[in-house]
C-alpha cells in the first residue's frame, strides 16, 4: 500500500469513526440507518460500562444520567488509549463543571483509601 492510499484509508476510517462515535455524517456508501443503530449500540455500551464503574454517578444524577452522559459522549468521543475508568472520571468532572454534580471533596492524607 502506498502512502497516498494509506492516507485515504485513514481519512475514510476517521470519517466512519466520527459517524459512529461523534454524531458525524455517514460516509458515502454506508447505510445511514445501520450506522445509526450501531452508533446507538456503542453509546449504550459505553454508558453501561460507566454506570457499572460509577454507580454513585447514576444514583446522584438519577434520571438525568442517561441524557447527560449521551451529551457528554457525543461531545467527547473516547480517545485512543483512554481507559474506561478515566472516561468515567472525566464524565464526572464534566458533570460537576456544568453544575449537575457536587464537586468531589478532596481527601485528606488520613482519609486515603488503602490500595
């Protein structure tokens, strides 16, 4: 594969990822409905993992958890190499910055959890 071919392939893959993860337009040749279904499944999976990792967020946000997380996820696609725990923490920070959650209290040295 030549350099220009790799560049075209990378651009096409990036366009597909934008459609699946960030609400972008479907690339030419892709079925809009199928991409919408797959994008929804990926969003549901991501939300479910964050909910499992941080049930405190689900409890604190109640019925607002789903729409808030969906807004966050569309505006903040996961970056390569980001772990799900980091994604959950970033969502919590985002929600706190928007005033949806109380900011986390800093732990004092004597309150640190044993690892």
